[in-house]
C-alpha cells in the first residue's frame, strides 16, 4: 500500500486563515457564544451574481477548494470527498420556514435543492469540472474523519492519485437556538482567550470550511504524511489511555515518540475531562495544543485541527495562541490529534513529517 501525503491546505475559519502565507499571526479574540467566519474576498473566486445565490457553506467550500487546488499545482483532482455534520443548514431552515409561513403553497424549490448535505460536494465539482468519484459523509462529529479515512483507503490502494477532501459546516439561526435550549451552548459570551478558564457548561460554537489535496505522490512542498485515522463511537474513560497506546503501538510508536498532541477540547466543563485525563496523564511531558477556542465548536471542527497539525509540521512552528502548556519540542515530526464531542465519536489521527 502506498503512503498518503498532504500536498496542500486551505482554511476558512473564525480567524484570518484564508491566506496560507500567514499562520495565525493575527489572533482575533472573539467574545461571543458563536464565532462567525472571517470572510475572504468571495468576488476573487466566485462571480458576484453566482455568489448571491449560494449558501454560506457552499461559498466557503468553493473558495477553500480553489485555494487548496491552486497551492497543490494541479488543474484537476480525481475525486472529491466531503464531510459535513449539518450540510447547508441555512437553506434547510429557509425552506422549512417558507413551508410553514406559506401553508405549504407557492414554494420555490431553490432552497430545498440547495439544502441537502451533498450540495457542497456537487457545487465544488461543478466549479472544478470534476467528474470523478464524489461522496459526502454525514457522521456527526466524525464526518471529517470518515471522509479522511475513505480518502486514505482510495489513495493507499492506488484507486485514485489526487483527492480533494474537506470538512464544512455553517451556523443556522434556528438550529443554534435549539442547541441553546438543550444546554449545548454557553449561556454567557466568553472571550476566546479565556475559554478554558470559564469552567462552565456548554461550548462556544463556530463554522468553517477546511479543504486539503491528498495524494499518494509526494511533492517537494508536501505538508505531512497521513499515517492513520481511527474512530470509535464510544470509548470508556478507563480505556482511553490503553486505546491510545495500542493505536500508537500498531505503528511501532510510544507515547514518548509523540512531539505534539492536539486536543479537541471546547471549554465545556461537563465533557472536557477526557482531554484532562490525557493532558494530566500520559501526555503530561508532551507539548500540547488546543484549537476550538479560536475556531469554535462544530461537527467538522476537527478539520481545523487537521489544518493546524499540517501547518505546524511544515513550518515547524506552533503558534503561541494554541499552546496549552509550556513544554517545548525539539521539532514536530510526529503529531497526534484526538477529538470527541460530548463523550461520543472519538477519533485519533496520526501525522508524520515527510
């Protein structure tokens, strides 16, 4: 089986990440319960007339995919694989609201057509004129990891050579209110820089689109090698450390071989204990990083963590804003990502310098 490399990255997030020449140099310290994305100049990538008809998630994804494709030096990819937890949520809400307001009559189909989860993958394919394999994974907070696993399998088995893979989710007003009602969102605005000191229930939510070109052909400017992705629907706390050690051992690695562990903690005092078990346990002597205080929480927020890991390995720089302890690594050769959401959908992603 062939190795898999990350050849380009692109991120539209709550930070100014759309410019790959920078790496979290200008931290935006949001103070809110939901972090909106910092919009790029959509006109530079999408004709304004077309952009006005597009959902937020579609616009973010098209821009991110074009940036990733441009950086990879490719004109085309063999496949497009997308992960999304909620799809084009705003159009779903728009259509359902119109259904109620108009008593199920005189409805225009546009919002309905654009509300499906695979709309993003389809629109990106139309923009890139890619007629290859196109698949969307909707597996809650494991949506991006599922897309990543499919990508790795296709590339490792040489069924495809270059694949565009991404994770995208947008904020919908009505759905966000429902999240607030069930207590998944913090009750009071919190500054991003103080999120992990808040010690309150709920998370700060966000949105974003992160796309990557992965290939089984290494380039001179490849970011990193994707070694493995593994997911668990549930994972008892008392088995977490053993599971990670077994995961690493399958690649002849020990805890001490990890130069950086990137944890998906979101500041929810009720559910961040999984990360505390690791940060205060087997990884207490390892450099640690968090990222959801700058991106917000959403189903595919782990794709932002993946972007952070790839950029860190390539640049050999870990921005101060994501550091969670004072330890320093001599270099970032092996990076482990761990994510879970409300004690479900646990995932481990292993990256190496190439």
